[in-house]
């Protein structure tokens, strides 16, 4: 099963690009963040016309997340428990083919030292509590989305430039590590454990004379059951409706006999010409599925 996540930064502005990528990349489930619309304004019919179901947590002009699935979604959950006063649309969850999947838009938290940073940390507390609950089911879990965290200096282009940012604070990193300690792993860094300049986010409003900042803040935290092997791959594209570049992370369960290793696809005849460590756009191969597909540049 192919799972993908994309901070789309307004589904209305990126609708054509999103629909085109569904045809090209063929994910079974696509998690969207920052859809920036209420549920009634989401272009549901366009996705349904392509055979996808949609689950939405919408908010006017800000935030908003969605799950788009080829397969039936069961036991839907909209919103994160733990704060009845929280009206921000940042979390949606469902079960697809036995896998519990979620689309997450974790608070940015800037500026540090304000209530926005306190809200970020409190939200991460609530996420960790929910993630702990999910570990009790014994089924695979994929918490996908924009985590707004830079776990290590390797996860950003210029660590010095991020020192005062909420994404790079010790409290933020500690919360993310606490989530991983529950038995989850960072899918992006599993695919690219030591790859230089491997990021999932680039600023598009850099000031003149300043380098564009980059970080690996969009990822998936996955927790496979003991009986299932997992593999991850990244997909980084070019322009899409003015957003440059769209970032899509793919992950999924594969069989033990067909385990894929980052950087090894050149030796695999069924793989595309390039692999994630070669800066390609590549999906992964799931158990019993077709070979990986190149999504183009």
C-alpha cells in the first residue's frame, strides 16, 4: 500500500496539481495539510470522480487537514482529544486496509516564548497520548504530515539560522523523540539516514541575498507490528501550481522477502532509473504490488 503526505498550502490553489499527481503517483492514501478551507468548500467531487474517498477536518482560511483514500476508510476520527476548547483543524484519522493512518498539521509555535509555543508543546503532548493509545491495537500506524520539527542539525540546511525557531527548540525535539520512543520511527530519516541536503521543506519567500532555508519537517512516524517489515521512500518534485516544490513522503508495508534498502534500487531491475538517495521522485513497492513508479520531475 502506498501512503503519501503533502502540505499542499491551499487545496483550491493546488487542485490541478494534486489531481494530476494522483494520476501520476497513484497513492492508495494521500494525507493533505493546510487545505485552508471548511469542509463544504473542499473539492470533494473532483477527488471522488477519480475514485477516492475523502475525510476532512476543515477550517476557513487556515490550517485544515484531509485524508484521501482509494480504499474504504473505517472508524474515522476528526480532531485530537485532550482540549475541548481547541478549534484549530489539525488532525484527522481513519483505518485503511488494517492500517491506522492520520493526517497531522502540527502547530508551528513561533514566536518562541509566546502562547503559540505553549500551544505547540501542549498539542504535542496530546499527540503523544493518542499515539500511545494507538500502540495498544497491535496494528500498523502511520502518523503522516507536517510535524513542524527539526529533530537534528542534519535536518536543516543552516542550523544557525534556525536556532531561535520553534521547530528547533530543545522542548520541541524532546517531544518528538518521546513520540518515537513509543515505538514509532521517522520514515524520512529511515529512508535517508545519512544523506546530505535531504529535506522536505523549502521556504519560497527568502529575502534578497539570503539563502533559501530548508528542513526535513514533513515526515511520517510509522509503527509496524512485529510481523511486518516496512520500507520508506521520499518523493520531491518541482513546481506545482506556484508552490515550489511540493513534498510527498511515501511509506508502506512490504513483505520480508522483498525488503527494499535505501540506495539499492540501481541493482533492482524492477526499480526506476533513480532512487531516493539519487534525488528522484519514487514510490515504494508494497507487498504483492506492482514495481515502483517514477512520478517524474
